């Protein structure tokens, strides 16, 4: 999955506890208690004129557009996930959604909580903020990543719930992105990887004594604008190198292709591609059965262009580059649909990542449980869950599975599905193309080529070999060594699989000597070299997908379809908008993580929990009471405890406890309590208490803000209205915040140990 700078566009109850309350009874009374208490949010809103606000809205819309969102409408997948009233009149929602997207992308190194968004949006739009923020976070559009702020585990204040178990097949970008996101959602995950390493078709090896990072698989971040891989590099602080535009072409005898010839054939090539668009529009349905290669050749002959030998060699170079872009021969690509993803192509520069893409892979792996050398042979799926058998007949069982096996593996039939996959999915697997791109990677003692370029090309005399070593990538700026990689595309990539590596290296060196020898430059022998054979690798059987004759973009969507909400699919070949790219693979993993979460939630209260995690055991006795024996902060009815070790941890999560009188829960004289006698007795028991407690999760920073309020009524208003915090009773706090309670308890003990005199000695 890579690209060239010159490539064409593509693309239960507890005892002995404190008084609690019934949340369903208190909502109306609490709202009445708050009344029209003035919100403090207005003081935090930026003062913008109407024109400034309009310009800001337009800018945020453009950012959303670059991220694949329509400027003034909902995504097809967005509408069914929104509350009906919002979906019916979405204009204000869209503005809020775009604002959240822009805010997140402004600094993706830290999570963007809903409360922070609410600080910049009028209180009347709280419901829209909740809807948009919820959608974007669950679907992986915001708050994803690999920095310390995004560990592969649920946030400390995340709800504790019955967690489904998921097996992920494949530790490539799609599998790792999905696994990491699912772990953050609180699900149990295990990744099964057939190789002895993560990354799949993204493979950085180290040659030249381990000093030089060499990309043997996916190598270029194609379009840095809005690219999620760009987000990961920002989070990790990894520098990027823009692939420079200049790409000189050379004849075999070392002559540089004249600028006039180069530009004229570049124009001819792009004009032919433009005419293929008109040709398919004219042919309509008939274009479905014609290859792109046939269409281009017919047009070339019709317009009588590229007649001379040199012109044809330069045009063949451009055609080889097109085959590289699609990992397929032009004779296989569909004239009708080969470029269906062009409208989604990410803008901006193409970039190399300093130190290699393995840095992203390792960051995605951090905290994710992966079992290596577990080649999957069989996947059984049904109403009771999934069962996966690997080589050696070891069996793994779970609630759901995510298959990220490459399209080439699905085509080969090396994984048996029981029951068989739906017929439409099988047909789509066979229709789509999965082609080849191979490489010869070399590490030299020094850079002997032009250090001011990142790519250069070489013409071939034979048309059938036009893709053989036609393009060279220089990685000396980012690899830590004098690394040069020769690409093999099209028909030549198929033949390359049969060539002895020593022979291949000899040919490459011959080309380099032919280019640089006449210039008086001595080409040294490489310190080390490596040849790829992605087509012969049974764990991928090729490089990346393309739309073959008879296929269409719809087949990508069919591959992405889940089976009975038990078996899910991800990978670059399931991403219609971004196929054949590294970011397309990663985005497909985030997409499926969201689908798996929704499926697990829909089954949460069903009978199908054979392999699900058991619900966390509640903390017992009076742990909450113990926590608030010595609160960290107190003010009026409010007391706070936090999980920090040192007070400067402003974002450390904590709990707030509010002490209230029983009158808030006292039913009115005309109030008829519904339900059975047991429920009524429980209510009576609660309101007989003198006081009861409400709880909420807050950070130290939020607590400080609450302390600044004039009275308790204002504090409750800020907490509920401005910060959007949901107040909880005793039982709900145990259910939702058991992990946070444990963290606070450990922190309190740690702080006490730190406060002991250093010379204090204890004996056993």
C-alpha cells in the first residue's frame, strides 16, 4: 500500500450502606430545585461578531469536508444513529458536529471531552452536543489514537458493564486499530496473528547492520490533510518528510529524458485518462466489460499519439506508474470503475515517516494482547458465538470475531468459514482484483544519487517489462542510511516472483550503473539487499486491492458487511472510499469497532452470553463512606475525593458527593407511586432518611471551578447544566464507577505513605 509522487489520482443491592435515591423519581424534583439558576457558561463563550461566527462556521465546515463529511448534510451512516428529532432537522446539529471535528483536529494529542465542547457552545444546544459528540467518539472520528492520553483500556470514569469478548484475526493496521478501540470501549479482545510480527502488509525491516529502516510494504502516507495516520504522527511527535515533486526520468544509457518530451507525454497520458472517462460515459453499460488498458490503447490509436519509440517508452512509464498505483495490470482494471474512489482522495503532501512505519505499528500494539504465529484455518460463527481454529488445532472462542485477513487470503480459500459466507460476499471476493507490487531494497555505503530528489524513474524498451524497476524511491532523508528501493509493478511484478534475488539485484545494479556511469559516478555494491515476494506469501497472496473488470465499488461495501452481528470484516479491501491505502485499513478498523460495540450492546440483556465477561463484582461494605471520611476538598454541601498522587494533576478523575435533605424525594400529596408494594416500600425507606447523597464524576479542575461558585444551588447548576454531568445514586455509582473508586482508594493510601516521615522505621 504505497504511492508515487507522480502517480495519477485514485481513489444487585448491598447492605449497611448510606442513603441512596431513586433516579427516576428525582429528575423532576431536581429540575424544580434548580429552577432557572443562571448558567455560568455564557461567561466562557468567546465574544464573536456575527461575521466572525459565520467565518468560523464556514472554516469548520471545510475541515469537516476534508474529513469526509458533507458540508450541509448527514452521512448515510449518521442519520439512523441519531435521535429522530435531530435527524429530521439536522442543520444546527451539523454546525455543532463540524465544530467538534475541527476542535478535535486542532489538538488531537489529548481527548476532547463533551464538557469542553459545551464551554464553547450555547447551553441551548446541549442536546446536540451530546448527540454529535457521542456519534463522533463511538464511530472513531474523534478521541482515537496512540499517545499516553489514549491507552488501550477504558478511561477511569468509563461505565463498568458486561463486556463482550472479541477475537481479531490479523494484527495489521485494521486489526490493531479495531482492537485498540474496542479495549477503550471496555470489551475483552484478543488478536490472533499468523506472522511472528505485527503490521501485516506494513513491514519495516532494518538492514545494514540494523541501522537503516527499510519499508518492504506500505510506505507512503498518501495525502497528509485529514489523514488519520497524520493524527497518530502528531500524537507521537514523529517528524514527516514531504516527498518532493521532482522526479527525473532516465533512458537506460543514462540520458535524462528531455523536458519537452517528458511534459508532452505527461499531457498525452492525462488527456487519454480524461478521454477514458468520456468513453465510459458514451458506452454506458457496455463499459462494464472493458478493461482500462483496452480503452487507453483504443484511444491512443484513435488520436494517433505516442508514435515514436521514445514517446512510447515515456508513455509506457506513465502506464507502469498507473499499474503501480492500482497494484494491477491495466488489462485487468475496470474501465467503468477503476477510479471510483478519486472523489474521496485526501489532499496535501505525500510523506515519509522518519524511522519507518513500524513506529506507528508498535504504538498501535502497545497494550493490545496479540498472539503471534497463530495462523487461522477455520472460523465457525453462529447464534452462540464464534470459534476460531488455528494451525495445530488450537481453538479460541468468543462472542464475536473480526476478520481482517487480506483479500488475497479470502480469495485463496485458506480460511474455511462454517457456515459458508453469504453468496453475495463470496461473489464480491471473487470479482474484486488483488494485485502485486514488489520491491528490491538496497542499503549502500553512501548516497551516490542526487540527494535533492526522493524519486527518479527509468524507461524500459520492452512493453511487457515496463514496470520492472521503473521507479526508485530514496529514503536517505528518513531511514538512517543510504537506502534506495526499486519498484516492480504490472506484469513484471508477476514475473519477479520467479526470479532469483541475486539475479534481480544484478539487474537493478545494471540499471543504476547505466544511469550514473556516464555521469562519472561509481555505483558501489550495496551493503545489504532484500527482495519481496508478496504474491508468494500465503498470509497475504498479494499487495493490495483494485477494481477488476466486472467489479465495482459496491463490492468493497459487500466485503464490509457483517454476518449475523457475529462475524465482522475490516481491511483496506472493505473501505470503498480509501482502498489500497494504509489509512483506509486503519479507518476500516475504527469503523468495525463501532459496529461491534453496537452489536454487543444490543445483545447485552439477551441469553447469548456464553463467552462474555462476567460483570465486575461490586465493592462491598462502606467503601464510599470511607473515601469521604477525609475529603480532598469541601465546600457547602459538596465534598470531593480524587485519584491523584500529587495535587498538580488537574485532570485526575475523582468523585463529588452532594449532601441533600429528604424533601427532594418527598412525593407530593397527589403523587401516585406506581409499581408493586416492594418498590413503594423501598421509596418509603429512602425518604425516611434525614439526608441522602448524590454522586458525580469530576476532575480536580472541574471541582476547582465548582468551588468558585457563590452557593450550592449555583454549583449544582454548573455541574448539571454547564458540565453536563449526570448525578448518580449509591447503586449506580458502584455499578458505573467501581474502577474509579478503587483508583481513589489506592491513591489515598499512596498519599498517606508519602506523608510519613522519611526516618520512620517499622519492624515486623
